[in-house]
């Protein structure tokens, strides 16, 4: 089956930056829409950003517009989330999501903590 592995999370000060990566196995990555989701303690999992298979269309949650950038490198089977101007409310576990036809896969998540 497809495996998704997130990396790049950590502890950062408010106003700082982090770059998350999602590495995918298999050969369907380039055909798949991808997304980043996050879940903070006590909250529902929420959509952060999505990107189409070719990277031509991106969408962002209002809370991250202008601060986060989603991208992908299909030859590397990798998706990224560049997070700038981080706020404490960005603290969450960030999950990678892949959708291909009727299939959906999730990574294990990577913790992002924004705190002074």
C-alpha cells in the first residue's frame, strides 16, 4: 500500500518558520491530489491546504493564507508545506493526505509547536 511519511516538525518561536515534507511511496503520487491537515488538542482535524496532482491549483484555509505555501515535487514523490510567520494557534499535529480515485491515505503526522 501507499505510505506517507511527514517530517520537519518541531518547536519554533512565534514569527518563525518551518518547512514540512511528506514523502510518498509508490507510483500514484504524481496522479494524486494532496493536502495538509492539522489537529490541535481538543479540536477536529482541519484542512490546511490542498494541491492538485500537477501542482497547478492550490487552496488554503483562511487562517493560513498569506503565511503558508503548499508545493510538490512529483519526480521526488514529495509534498511540502512552507510555514512562515507562525503563530501559537498553528500548534498542532500536521498530517499528509493523498487522494487517488477512490483511494485515500494518511501519514502518521508530525508535531509543530509554536511557543515562546
